[in-house]
């Protein structure tokens, strides 16, 4: 049966086909001509064909010139790829800036009771309002929520949840090292101390925070966390706390010009053998003074010196021991041996000078001895600044025992030490390892290395 075709202009039956597509038919040339502008638009230069070999496939319906537009089509279904960076679920553009809105948005969307609870947390919005970070939030968060998502929140409310998040969030790391931020309501209540008495880990699956004391905390004493880096010097910690958490720290460590005798922020006096310390560490513009000859240095000169050294460290190739040793050599007559920059570099070296037991013999004795020396020095610093069952002490003890075992085995093999000395070193290493294990067993990322260390140490003792 032949289909009856109709003219699209007058709907009468038609038999004059379009010479181009052969699909449309007209009753007359006159109607074909009048339909031409519309039909030209409808006509596709491609159509679907079928063959046994290819199944359906696409063919050109006419000659196509180079550069001719042949298809423009809306998506039938649309979504992100299976493996993707965070993308906008609307436009699929990378979302690095706008992704930052999600946590504030979750705060804004909290049910009333929880919203009240959230708003009860300190945020310091007034102090933060005109800072560069909050100018950035006006674009990165407020604009996206109000203009892109068209949600009915006021700028002030949006910035307020940003401020509450900035003041109270923990930096969370999960099982696959994913990073997130979270407020843990009770833990957020901990005040800050530059030598805190707690530390925390996260359950990598549930992302629950798990809080531990690091030292004895008598009844009635506050439980404290650090909101900054324990190994930074006072000037740097206080500046960071002021900007990030909007308060001036006046803890015991900040109040002590020598930072519990570590001189973490001091430089050597150019006039004598003394050290230059702040005359009032709680006042960032107070003069600094040599603790031996009394020579005065201005606060901004000290800050500038510190910044120069920090930028020098930033420019070092941190995987190259020679560069780090070069830094220590250059500054040995300028900085205290436990100045914060020296601590940072020595700690980096304790990591670099590591070695597997199996390859210990290949490690140069000098480097092993250096590792032992630095671990011991840093453990003495940890006693003052980060005492007790802290992660840093755990890591240092682990490093120290590893270096001791490797060094003693190597020296004994080369007949440089007696069996008694070997045994003494292994006994010492066993004590360090026991303490490291008791500290690090709660850190999922670090405790996985413990059984290997224990097995190797046991083997070394057994082979005596
Ligand atoms: C994570 S919140 C702690 C809970 C907060 N105190 C509250 O009531 O919501 C951090 C804020 O507490 C205050 N804070 C914490 N430790 C402090 C300290 N050592 N000195 C002064 N203020 C501190 C500061 O206002 C800081 O921005």
C-alpha cells in the first residue's frame, strides 16, 4: 500500500517531492517555494541508516561542505561521568570554588533546633567582615547561593555560618585520605593552648572524631587542643590564631619569651653569645632584647628576619638532604639549635634519613648517626613543647628505634661495636618502640607500620 502524502501548506494530497530530502511532498511548485524557508530549517543533513554489519549508523542526506554545521542537539539525559572531579551538577564545569558553598549550605539548611545550636557557637563575624577572606566569600559563597542557586538567604546569615565554620571546624581526613571539614559540637568547645593536653584522630570510615588526652589532666583543668601548629614560634602562632580564630593567645608558652627554654623564636645576638628574645611576647610590636648584653632589636626587624628564613626554607628541595644540611650549616651561628626553623629542618632530615631494615647495611653510618642525634634532640624539644603521648613524640620514638637498630646491626657486622653494645642498643630500641606503639596504636595511618618494626626488632634480638 502506498502512503498518501499531503502538502504541508494546504493539506491537500500531494505528489511533488522535495528534490533535496525526498520526504516532503507538495501539491504545487508554488507551495513548495512558500514552504522552503521553514523546510530548509527542518531538513537534516544527516539521517540514520541501518545495515547488518553496523546496525544503525549515521549518513549524510546531502553533500556537506567543509565547515558546515550538521547537528545541534539537546541532551536526552545528562549527568556527571563515573569518575570525575567535583563538578556543578547543573553545568558540569569544575566546581572548585563553588564546592566551597556546600558546607555553609548544609549549615543554612539545618532544621531550626540545630540551627539555633549552630548559631550558639562563636563566629567572630564582626572581626572577619572586611577581611580579604570574607571579601572572597562574598563571591565564592554568597553570590553562588543567592544568584546561582537563587536561595533566599541574607548575605549576613551566609557569612555568619562561614564564620562559625572557620572558628569551629576540624580538618578531617578519612580512610582514602579524603579531606573535609566538620564541626564536632562538644570537641569544638575545647579552648586552644599552644602546648595542648589533648590530641585527636578520626575514624576513617565514620569520620567520628576520637579525642585523647596527651598528659595527666587534673580535675577541674581545661582540656585544650591546638588550633595552630605546635612547632611554629610564638610570633607565627599568635599571628595565625589572630587571623584564623580571632583571638590573642596568652597561654603560658606564648607568655614565656624563651618558649619553655627552647628559644623557638630567637636568633643569636650579633654582639655577644646571647639570644634575642621578645621583651613582651604578648605584644607583637614590643622590642626584642639580647638576654646577655641587652642589645635591642625592633619587632619588625625580627619579623622580617623570620620571613626571610621561612622563604628560604620554602625554596629548599625538601627531598634533598644536602640542601637541608646546607641550611643547618648556614644558620648554625645565627639561630638557636632549637629555633623553630631549625626544628623543622632537622625533623625533615629524620624522615629523609630513614631506611628499611633489609637495606640498612647500605645506609651510610654518618646519616644513621645524624638521624639518631636529631631524634634525640627533637625528643628533648618535644618534652618541653609537645610532651606526653603526642603524635610527634610517637613518630620520633619510632624513627629513633629504627635508626638505632639499623646503626647497631651495621656497626656490629663491621666489627665496630661489641655484642654487648649491640644488645644494649637493641634493648634501648625495644623500650622506644614499646612507647611509640602505645602512643601510635590509635593512629590508623601510623599504626600499620608497627607490626613490621616489632617483627624486625624481635628478629634482631633473636639473632644475637
Ligand atoms: C572552637 S571555638 C571554642 C568554643 C567557643 N569558646 C564557644 O563558646 O563557642 C574557638 C573560639 O573560642 C575562643 N578561644 C578558644 N581558645 C582561646 C584562648 N586560648 N584564648 C582566647 N580565646 C579562646 C576564641 O574566641 C575562639 O575563636
